[in-house]
């Protein structure tokens, strides 16, 4: 953890962006427990729970083909401020959702909220290589992924306690307030990064990106490798676990909060232990370790307390897997294409997460046990590890330290 603190000490711009990132990403996921608690209280089926989970990721998929080109053409600060405003409005409007008749509005608000969050995330990830020395980019990505993962799970964890104590609507309003704070922190930040000057139109830039991917196959391979991390989209699975196994022993919102809290612990401490040990070849072992962690979770799932412990193990490898595969992609593409390639990379990652969420609901409705569903997800990480081994053998991949 000391190396991350040193990085923040010597990079004031990154320090402010990281603070804004922590608040905005935390806010992006803070509403989730309130949403899932609302759905469980409405007694909707597993297919709706999984559809809502899928929608959180699908929103980013839909906007990704356009966002990359826009990121390269627009001034980053103005774009990021606009996206935060969209999140404020969508989050505040969630207080009006209360019955089955409002489900369509819920879907729309989630779509706007998460599309904006994904767009913001892609903008910042394409910004980091432009403002940081390449030597510190890996540590910055690790820090970024820790914050993202920590916000992702802890946002839902804290939300669980807030929903339990204050109620669903108060959670939505507090969430909107977080985005307002992030807006003012970003508004007062001096961030002078000029957009790429090009005469290409939006469609031409998109076509040029596909040509670049075609002539640089390692970029596509690394995007696919990163997409395997989307198998960690456990939101729908956790909600179904709570409803099936734990609702009789603990309040729904508290169970959701505790499970996400446990995974947050693993997400934060994982890179601290694994970050210095990694290189390109050793990433294979992280894939396999992630699979074993998921298998363990499936085995102990029905016991709430053992499930909490397994959640820590599952989270332990996730952040490192995410950050290292992301840095590999950044290291192996041309600067001109940062925004667009990162956007398409996020599209594949979010597509994987959306598909995972959908399949959890589909298989649950098809009478697959939650343990079998979790085991299938673990097998996916084994496949990801084998695929990455193939990429290493067939492509010339630069080491992060080079």
C-alpha cells in the first residue's frame, strides 16, 4: 500500500482524480442494494433480477462504439462534468419507483445512470496514459482498479446498511448527493488535456479503429483476455443467494451489504500482496486461482458465514486480474487509439458481464442450482487462463515493466 501512497504524493493531478473517482464510482454502485432490495420486496422473479443486473452492464455496451471516438475528439473535463450531471438526474429520479408499473422507468433510469458511469470510466482510463509517465502507469492502473473494485463492492455494502437503517428512498437521495460532491471537485480541478486534433468524422474514426484492430491482432486478443474478468459480475447471483438461503436468518439489505463488504476486503488487499509478484507469464496463475476461489464459494454457499469467507477469497484475485490485463492492453496499443480501443475493450468487458448476469437468471429459471451456476462461472476462468496461454504463445506481448 505504501507504493500507492507514494504515487499519490508525487502525482497531485492523479490524487485529485482518484478522489473524484472514489466518490463517483462509489455513487455509481451505491444505489444497487436499494434497487435489489426494492425488487425483492416487490417479489419479482429471478429473470427480472438478472435483467436488472445485466442492464447495469449492457448500458455501457450500447454507448461504447461511439464513446471512444467522442473521447478522442472532446475536451475530457467538460465531457466528464456532463456525465456526472446525467448521473445526478438519473439517480435522484429513482425515488419515484415503487411498484411493478414503474419497472419500465426503472430500466430507463438504470440505463442512463450506468451508461454515464461507464462513459466516465472509459474517459478516465484513456486519460491516464496521457497525463502519467509510462513507468508509473501500472501502479496507477492498480490504484484505479482498487478504487473501482472497492467502490463497486463497498458502495453496495454501505448501501445495505443505509437501506436497513434509513430506507430505500433516502439511499437514492444520498447517492445523488455523492455525485454533486464529485461534480464540484472536478469543476474546480485544473485539467488541461487537449483533444486529438483530427479532420476525421465520427464514422471515419470508428472505421479507422476497426482497421487498426485488424492489423494489430494482439489488441483484440488482449481485449478478449480482459473480457474474461466480466465473469466476476456476481450481483444477480448474490441477490438470488440472499433470497434463497439467507433471508430467513438476516435482513435482506444487511445480507447483501455483508457479502459485498467481504468481497471488498479481498479486492483491496489482493493487489497489495500480488502486485509486485506479477509478470506476463504469472498472470495465468491468477486466472486459475480465481477459478479455484469461485469453486470454493460454490461449495460453501449455503452456509452464510463460510460464504462470507469465500467472498474474500473470490475478491482477492479479481482486482489484480483486472488491472494487469488492462495495463497490458494500454501498453500494447498506439497512443492515437487510446480512447477508442479502451472504449471497445470496455464494451467487450461489459458484454461479458451483461451476458454473465443474464445467464445467471436464465439458468436459475431453468432449475439449475446456484451452486452449479457458480461452478460454471469458475470453469469460465479456467478457459480464460488457457486462452491467455495461447495469446502469450502466438503474440508478441510487451512486458509491463518494459
